[in-house]
C-alpha cells in the first residue's frame, strides 16, 4: 500500500496493524513473561500461562483489529473535522459572510474549540425524561455510525479487514447500520418527554419509512449491475466497465436525494426543523451529548458521501496522479460541496410534501432504475 | 396519537418577539390555535398621557423596532391635526422619502426573517445585507439606525443632508437590481413555492371582517391602501400603484411585499424629482386645544393610527394606539386552523409579526 506515493511495504491496513500489534504484544509478553520467570511458584505459573494467551494467534488478531479500528477512527475524525470546516466555510461564503476565521489557519481548528466548549458544559437531563432512552440514544447513534466506518473501505485494503479480507456483504452491513439512527432518534424524541422532541422523533420515523425504500432500491440496482454484495466487488466492476452513475443516472439522483433525507439536512431536515420545533428531537440535549449528536451528523454526512462515491462514482477509480484513497476522498468531498450548496440555496420541505416526494416520485423512479439495471444485465452489458 | 396542546412561545424561534402561540394538534394537523399576547406590554398609552407632547416622539419611535420612522410620524401627524398646524411642503416630501426608505428596510427585515422561517438562512443574510444600505441612508439623514426621532410636530428635526439625494438614488438603483436576485432565490425555488402557495389562505371577506390591514389584506385581493385612499403628506402628488394580489396565501403576501418594495423605490425617485425648496419645519405651540384628532397612515404592517385627545394642557389627555399587528395577530387562529405544524412558521412569518407595536 502506498501512502503519498511512498511504498510502505504493507499490503493492507491489516498488515500495518498486525505489525503494531506484534510490537505491543512483544512488550506485554516481555513484561509478563519476565515477571513470571522471577516470581515464585503459583504466581510464576499463572503469569507464564497468561503469557501463552498473550502470544496466541487469537489475541494477535484481536489487538490487530483494535489497532485497525483506532486508525480508521482517526482517519474518519480527520475527515469529519474537514467536513464540518468545509460546510461552515463554504456555507458562509455562499451567504456572503466569512465563517470561522481566527482559530487555526482559516479557522480550521474552530471545530475543536467548539467541541472543547461543549465538553465543559453541564449535561442536563430533563426531570421527567426516561433516563435510559435519553442516555442511550446518542450512544446508539454514534455506535451505528462508527460501525459503518469499519465496513466502508476508502481504498482496497484501507478498511476493517482480517488478514486483508473484508467481511462479506459489506453493502448490506453498511446500509443496515445506516438505517439504525432513525430508531435512536425516535427513542430520543420519545424519552425526552417534550412535545417538540416527540414530533421531531415521529418525523424522523416518517422520513425513514419513505426514504429507506427508494434508497435501497437504488443500491439494489448497483448490486444487480456489479453482481456482488461488497464494496470492493462493486468498485472493481466499475473499474472494469464505467462508473455506475452513467448507466444508472436516475438511481444516482434518487440515491443522492435519499442520502440528504437520511442525513436530515436541508431541504429534508424536518426532524430538527428549528423554525417550528426549536431544535426538533435534539432540543433537550446539552453539553457533550449535543456535541456528539452534531458531530455524528457530520460523520454520517461523510459516510453518506463515501457510500455514494463507492456505489456510483467508481470509488478509487481514477488516473494514478492521486493515490487510490485520494480519489475516493476527492469524490466524497465533491459530493459534500454539492450538499452544502443545496443547503445554502433551498428552503425546507413540509412533512406531507416530503412523504409525497418519497412515495410518489422517488419510489417509481427507483423502480424504473432497477428495471434499467436488470435490462442492462440481461442484455449482457456488464 | 391523541390531541395535544403545544405552547409555541413565549421564547420560540418561530415567534419574532415575545408571544405565545397555543396550538392544539392532532398528529401534525392544527385543530385549534390562539395567540397569547401581552408579554411586551409596556403601558404606552398611559405613559404618553404623563409626558409633554414633544417628549412622546422618541417614545412612539420605540413602538416598533422595524418601522420606527412610521410610528413617530403617525404620532406627529396626529398632534399636527390636534394643534391644527400645516406642515411645509418640503417637509412633507422629506417625510415621504424617509417613510419609504423605512418601508423598504422593514420589508427587508421581514424578508430576512421569512428565510430562516422556511429553513433558508441565506435569504436572511442577503436581505440583511441590503437592509444595511437603507439603514445607512437613514443614519445619514437622522443620525441613528434604529429609532430615529426624526419627525417633529410641525416638520422635521433637520433638512436633507448634502449629497443625500445622490446617495439615496444610488442605493435605490442598486437595490432594484438586487430585488431581481431575491426573486430568483425565492420565486425560483420550487420548494419555496411548495411551502407558500395555497398555505395560510385568508379570504378577502374574512380579512375585512377581522380588520386586517396592510400587505396582509392586499394579499387577499382588497385594494386598500391609505396612502392612496386617504392621502397624507405628499402621497397625493406622487405616482405609485398599491401592490395587490388576489390569492390570499403566504405566497401572495410575499409577492405584495416584493412589489411594495419596488413601488417604494419608485416613490423615492418621484419624490426627489418633485421635492420643492422651502422650510422644513414650522413652530408648534406647546399647549394643545381642547379637542381630539387622529393620524392615520399606512405602516409597513398595515393601518397605524394614533388618536390624541387634548385638554388644554401641554400633555395629552388620552392617547389611543391602533396597532395593525395586534389585530392581525388576534386572528391567527383563523389563519392556522387546518394546516400543519410545519406551516406555522410559514404562515406566522408571512404576516410580518412585530410584537413591539402589537403589545404597546
């Protein structure tokens, strides 16, 4: 795997992680084993036995995967901060203002400053809130988002793998996890015991009902065309033919609209419509829980852009002037700029209109798109 | 889901000011709505009874933060009728210019607030940017940006500053170009049309029966504009058309205000063409005669009226303020019934709420 044009000698992220894991295990084993040599009978035996477990292959794999996860999380966080920065800066320029300017170069570190501020704020739980649901919702939300980071590869080998091979059916896993947050939103809306959060949560549920289906149909068309359920197969199929955005243009548009709805961004940000519902389902959250919800919103934005890139824009397919992960990220950033542009130029849609668009416009279009994919495959086009 | 009552307010992003909207909803549909006003009641009418006539001008300014010029003007107009003073023609023209600049600034404030109501923050920033032009004009004319205290009983505080005409015409010409941009941003957006067309319909008969005035009434197809029907100041000699739309929905009210801004530009140009030379102020007596009088004008929000009773002293015996927003707001139950919760900001935003004058 090459990073910035330098060949690192690792074939995948797993190789690197395994190296780190071996190093960590070596240190651990040196401490534990060394202690075992010097301690009297029972303690020595116990430590030698522990040393055996530490040196086992299973432990090596576990540590390696943990290291891998941490690396992926760091990559995602770096991108998340950049996504927030792009949104703030670009949105500001489109609105004829400047956006963050003072913290870091061009205000890049403003997000971290804001995060720190939120971290220091008090976490207030409404008196009559359902504590369990209220506390669990942000956790479920973040867990679902972090889960997808694991299954979505940025480049071949740059994802959560075991000895270089991915879990099978990563597309299914990713979209299953992508559909979890609306439930968390519903729980959060219900448990906060506030009328605004309740309506916001209900809206999230309605939104999910009407946008999940066309989105999955659009994904299904890609799967039909690529003939596989994991991202690597899909991208390789696109490398072999052309980007699926061209033959499945309708599906691409449907997918983008559905992603915007899933991300709860303007023009489909009904669950947190601040004009009528104060802050929608997040009204009662404060402190770092609120900060986490906001950050996860952008993390989901990052994931949504990555998904669209991998499924329709050829993933890491591109001339070799950029590394493969560079192409993926470049396309994802381009999509994000489009989303920000949409946010700057569109008002918010009403609840019944959003259902109308979802069921009467997007669903037939997604069906049509699926038909196109099936016809293309049966004609032997791919 | 059973019906539930939501209190939207007194601190709520939908209400531009302090007021409480009680809504009973069935799911997302509004079955009943009522506005609870009075959070900003400052006892204006009583305070005004205890102050000399001149001292009430700055107070009247503070009735509405978005259209201060209009309110101090209507107070002065009422007092002039009470004292029986004729304002010099030059002052009348300058008043028209100041009032129309104020009308544009007020409508821009409304347009700006309407953007975020529908989720388009960009509209807010664009409208506020152009409002700055007109606030700068008013600042050069009066010395302040929000509450001007510019009109006096019998005229104005000062004449037009040098170069004001050139600056004003430049701003107006620039703004007319920018108005096309707004139309592209709002009218050109399918979602904006979806959110406003057919929403919050106010029928002409209902509006007249309820006493709703101003752009909200003209949006329902009634051609009623006090500047035209009962001309005050120099409006009689100036050339303009009241903006009227027939649909009565939020979009019609939006169109009326956009058209009115164009008409205001036209009025400012025309007024600068016809402005005579002469005095800008006549002396007013200190004590009022024993009689009553009223001033009645077309505020950016509707028909504003101040009724003053004099008792021979230097303080009014009674002041009554007829605020257009109080009457429009009182009818919000009629406007909101049957629409969705998501329509609340669209409808209440479209009537241009200003709580300062509604609560007095």
